[in-house]
């Protein structure tokens, strides 16, 4: 897997998300996602912020948040979602499918992870039947290192994650099975709607 492969996957993911978002109703833009406290509009405001904010402005926002990246992200997403209508947020995504942004220290793989995870926050939260191409999810999972998994703080003690659509597993213990994209959400600390996971630990990671 080369950086060019990752970049093509980023462009494809953003383009597909733009098409999906264009078809949403006003009610869906205001519906909750898997990101706690964020509607669709806040999630899109967050994923498109790097396209709209300069490095200087981002650093200023980080200072305002006293260095807390999560606090900064939440504040900016809520502000931008309140100020920008869905069509502006959608245009920001459409116009930047090939934008070179990468998260600090994350590289192109980090950009792909960011887009795929938040896209799933929207589609799974809305109950939409979107399947991210398994090979794209595999790219994200292949880039997951222990420090990345630890960042989310999800307690996976005694659980073996086992994908049913690609050859991927993680951990040891009682099997928890599901699509790779759903297990990615589990790793990220999201609680999934019932029926998406199977195995004895399923209830532990479901709503």
C-alpha cells in the first residue's frame, strides 16, 4: 500500500460522502450521529474545518481551548454548524475532495481514517445502508497502531475482534464479530445500533 493508494482512497471517500450528503433531507442534517452531542451538520463542519481554516487560525483556536484538541474541535464544530448552512458545508467538502490536509503526525493514512470514521458516524447514526469498500476499511485498520487504539480509550479487555468481510482481527478473548467498518467503530469507542455485532460481548458495545 503506497501513499498514492491512500491518497486515491481519500479522494474516493470524500467524493462518495459528498454525493450521500447531497441527498439528505433538512431533518437528516439535524439528526444525531454516533459522535455524542453532534448532529450531521456538526460532523461535516468538523471534517471540513481543515479546508476552511488556516494554520494560524487553528493554532489560535487551540490556544483558546487551552491546548485541548477535543475541546477545540467541539467548539469549532458547533460554531461552524450554527453559522454555515448545509449547502455551504457540502460545498466545502465537494470543493476539497483532493485537498492535501493530513492530521498532525498522521500522514495520508490519518486523513483517510478521519474521513472514513466520521463518515460512518453519519451513516450508521442515520441508519443508512452504506458499505464503505472493505479494501478502504482495511487500509484504515492496517494503519492502526497500539497508540492509535489507546487514544480512543476503548476497553477491549478479553475481546477478540474478528471481521466477517476481510481477513482482520485484533486482541484475544471472546470473539466479537461484525463487518470491518463496524469493528472500526468499536475500536473508536462508538456504541452501535443492535444487530450489527454478533458474539457474547455484542451487548457491551451496542446501544
